[in-house]
């Protein structure tokens, strides 16, 4: 990516987020855009952070977890951040696996109930 900065509107479009979302991420200190008057500009650092935020959200991490993870890099460096990510990923994979199991059980139960309902319709 070049060193060009994105405006607030461009950042929203780039990541398909609402202005409210972008302002909220700034409010909770996930992003720290440059300010020129009332305008906000997002450089390569903020764009990279936004990519990580969006990826974290996609994987189901809470925003506070993402914020803390990003802070690890600033205070302790890359290696610690990577180690922290592995721990977070392990926890999240366990959570997602439990959710998948619950979804499978719900789908199986729904399919069984549907089949039973069809049998009742045929008898009626």
C-alpha cells in the first residue's frame, strides 16, 4: 500500500463500514486518525489496524479483545503480539467449534421435526 492517506469517507467505503462504526472505533481507541481541523485522515498504520479489526470481527473476536491485542504490539512488540494471537485463536476456535456443534444439533432437530410434521400432513 502507498503512503497515501484515506479520508473519512474513503475509509468507510474501503472497509464497507458506516461512519458511526468508524467513529466508534476511534472512540474506543482502536483507531487514531490524523486530524486536520474537523477532517480525519487515515494513513497506512490505521488502514493496517482496520484490516486487523475487520478480520478479528469476522472471526468472532470481541472489540475489546482486538483492542488489547493491538496494544500488545505497541507495548511489547511483534513476537508477544503473535504469541497472544495464537492464544486468542485457540480460545476462539474452541468457542466456534462449540457453536458449530450446537448448530448441527439444532439443524438435526429441526430436520427431524420437519419430517415428523410432513408425516402428520400425509396422515391428515
